[in-house]
């Protein structure tokens, strides 16, 4: 069976990120699924602590066939830039 990949967009909510990844990894087909995580970059003058915590959580994610993490170095103003940017 060919499974669709899972896309997860994250920013600065570590508790939500952890719960979401845990929930996704508990699904029946998680071990056969690829998880793509898109971490948006910080806005100017943003406290980086929660952003770093979120990035650490996604890098430690397990329970999937593969976890691919994309990190933006600066703010790209939301999800649409991941979909359309080079």
C-alpha cells in the first residue's frame, strides 16, 4: 500500500508539537509513513527559546519510516512559502 506523506508545520509551541507528534506516531501506519516537518524561522526580535525547543522535539521524533525536518533561518510569514518557495 502506498501511503501519503504527513506534513507538519511548527513554530514556537513545544507542548502542542510534542502532543501532535506523539499522536501521529501512535497511528497504525506511522511506522510506514514519512513525516515532513516544516519549522518556520523566527520573526525579528523573537525569543528563540521556544523555537529551539520545538526544533529539538522534531529532531528527536521516532515511530515513523522517516522524519525529514526543514528549518527556515528567518521568518517566511507562514506555510505558503514552504509550498511555493525554491
